[in-house]
C-alpha cells in the first residue's frame, strides 16, 4: 500500500533537472550525483536512491553540442563582422572556446538528463522502484 503511494508520488521535473544540473541527487538534493567527472554514482549515500539504472547514453553530448554550437557560432559571426580577425585567430580562439564550453557544460547537461530520467521514471529508475515495491509487498504479506 505504501509502496504504491510512493510509486504514484509526483516528481517535479524542473526541480529534478535543476538538482541534477548542479550535481545533486535528483531525489534528495545532496551533492552526490557524480563520483567522477562524468561517472554517475551507483547510489546516493544520503537517501539510498539507486542511480545505476540511468541511461543518459548519447543525450548529454548531443545537447551539449547543440547548446555550445548555438552560442559559439553567433559569437564567431559577430566577432568576424566587428573585427574581421585573420582565420587562424578564429580557428584558435573559437576552437578553444568550444572545447572549454563543452567540458564545462557536459556534466551539467548530463546531470539534468539523469534528473529528468528520474522524474519521468524512465529506464532503471522505474524498474528499481517496481522491484522495491514488489519486495515491500512481499514483506507486508509475510
Ligand atoms: Zn539522494
């Protein structure tokens, strides 16, 4: 009974994505989402949420490329229009900026994707809770 209520409990997508983007557990908000640069922790030490079931896959790099491209290209065009620097300056400056912006934003985007997956009960987050609910039901019956 309690487990079904937990399963039906709404999860705030915006809050979960915001917490994930800041490297926090999407459930409790403790700063334990990543154990390395892009390695998601297996479990949250604070609330015990199993984070190993996430399947962010290629979504974070895709969104990162999309975001960084939409920032770097207009800036490069404005710089070209205003200052007309030599091409090697463009290549050097904007390549470095693109790499730096990507490295900075990739964990942020990945955290947000993991948070969204948790909020929508996708992939391992849904299966884990269903298994947990079944275990709880079995314990209640016995
Ligand atoms: Zn947690």
